[in-house]
C-alpha cells in the first residue's frame, strides 16, 4: 500500500513552496524595497495576500457547483492586490468550457456592468481574454433585469462565448457603483447542462487533479507578484510618466485583466511631509464612470473604507470653470477633493475613465503644502473638520452596506 503522496502531487507542492521564496525574493531585490524601509512591511503583507488569493482563485472553487465569488477576490479592503477600485462591485467565476451556464441578475443603481471572459486563470501560459462584454449593449429589460447564456455553443439572445477546450475559465465581472449607499446589483449563476453526479469527483479527490490545481495556484502567485506588485510600478516610473507625473495607460497594457473599456492614467507620487500633488482636469470626463484613487507602491489599494483615498464622479466637487482639481497630501488640506496618502511617502495615483469619447490625462503639479491655496481657484470647495468626519463616517457605513462585512 502506497503511504506517501504521488510524485506528481508531491512535485506540485514542492514547486508551490519554492515559488513563495522566489517571488518574495523578487520584491526584496527591488529598489523600492531596498531604499525605503516604509515599503518593506507591506511587501510581506502583499506576499501573504497573494497566497490567500492563489487559494481563492485556483484551489477553492468547486467545478461541480459553480458559483459567483464576491468577498474572496478584488472586492473588499481585505483583497486589494492589483489596486481594485472601491466603487467596482467585482464578481469572479470559474467555469468549464464543456458546460452551459445561465447568468441572471439586476442592474440596481450600477452605471456600468462589464464582463471579461479569460480562458485559463491568469498566469497560465495560454491565458488570454476571449471576450469583453458591456452588458448595456445586450437585451436588458426595462426593470434592469437580464439573462445570459455562457457556453461554447452559440445561443440566440444574450450569449457569452466559452472555450470548449478550456476546463477552467476565469470570468471577471465589474459592476460600477457611483455611491455605496445606492441599490446594489444582483447576480445568480447556475449550470444548466446535465452531468452525472460523480462527473467532477476526480477534481475533489484525485492526486493528479489536485496537483494541477496547485500548479495553477503557483502560476497565479507568480503572475500576481510579477505583473501587479513589481511591473506596474516599474512601468509608472520608467516607461510612463515618472514620479509625480501622470501618463496615459490603455486598459489592456497592464495585463489581460485590464479592461479595454477604460482609459487609465497613472503616476507614482513621491512627496515629502511638507509637499502635496495637485491633480487637474480642465474638463470633467464624459465617461459613464470616472475616478481617482491612491495606492501603495506594491499596487495595492490604500484603506478606502475609513480614509478618503478615492473620489468619483458622484462625490467629486467640480469647479465653476467646469474643471476638476484634487490634492494628494499627507494631511487634510481642508478642500473637498482630498486624496489621502495614509502616511505613505510614495504611492500610486490611478485615474479611471470608462466608456468615454475623450482620453484626457490629468496634469499634475508638486507644490509645498503651504502653497496649495495659491494654485487652486478661489472658489474651490472647502470642507471643515466636522464635515470631513461626517463624510468619512458615511463612507464606512456605505462600505458595510455594500459588502455586508
């Protein structure tokens, strides 16, 4: 009787363990890790987070009972690797291309719902986006409800294509909320193709099947650290706009997970304690959703539940000339459009602009904190400490209402 794991299963486990030290070493060798002590603790935080996401995305889903995952991916302030937008009520699913599924739901108060179908989980050598869908271009009922079929075989009506030869699709839904206190959307997924009760038993108990899942987790772990933690920052500072300067970034240049529907602009802020970064758009973007958000140097969202680290079209104060100006600063400058650095000397600023006819790139200007009022219009909306406290309280309550945790 064999009392040890199969060589295939043991080998997969050894590769996963080796990958943990390998990718942590990638972060430890970066200049930002070596030169700025403030970044080191979050590098290790990021590593633990990536391990949790590798399990959530590659190992945990059961193919016999497909479901939509909300709080175990790019959704809450628990999982922010990749700098998830706090206004995007994300959903993930993992589907078999040989099966047929029905997706139903309602729009709620969403301004936009996008679906991205990727064959194979990110990190797999053959992973690529095979479908990008804007649900508003399909048949949506007057009450905001919808129904889609997901399958390899073409269906009449609302249909999203799967790859028959891919047993593990990665589906990412982006649901855009202008305000977290609004009515949130709903979604339900069910497999409608019939299969024997034991069809996926091997996926639960077979050593080779588990080895395949562990290898999938290893590839996804490497993808998260390489593409998000390391390469995005490198792109910002070297290929993009450098420090304190925003550069245009088309939606899919970051990775297959980037949305082609969006026009991004990104920068790395680098601010001394007495400095601030003023961000300006001479015209309000004409997209259905736009926002600015700060993140850390490992491409993780900063605390957006209790700190004002993001602004969107719903809450932004627009100046009398039709422009928009925001201030990135370490402390509250007393203006409505403040983006909190949460104490980071360096971090990222991401501008998202979805379904827009123009591709504006915000301009930036680094100033002394004491000079902020000199570069803003006289009529810039101010905010008192009491008003800021109330706004942050509403923010936290809205988050709990939306996410339920």
